[in-house]
């Protein structure tokens, strides 16, 4: 890497990525442990990305849908893209 260029990870630094996802989960499923759901979501997400070249919006949508299915939670069709 050139001395002129440096990488900067804005996720978790400028953007509270975990807090944002947790907030959406809390809004969608107010009667459930949002922090627990967040950790289970983060177990799912990498499996959806592995070996696939799909847009991250699609990963977020599929991940939320799969989380709801695995946890037995009701996710309205219009909420499937809430993370994306």
C-alpha cells in the first residue's frame, strides 16, 4: 500500500453497524431479546455470503428472513428488506 493511501474501516467506527441491526431487530420483534437475535443473525450472515457474489442488500434480506424462520418469528413481507 502506498504511503499516500490508507484504509479506514467506517463500519463500527463512523457507523454503529451492530447497534443499527440490533435496533431494527428490536423494532421488528419487540417481545424478543434483540441482542440474542443479533448474535444469531451474525451466525447466519457469513453462510449466505460464502462463495456467492450477491449484493449485500440481498444478503441482509435473506439473513433477516432466515433468522425469523429459524426463531419462529413472524416477519411481514414488507419487513423482509428492513435491514437492507
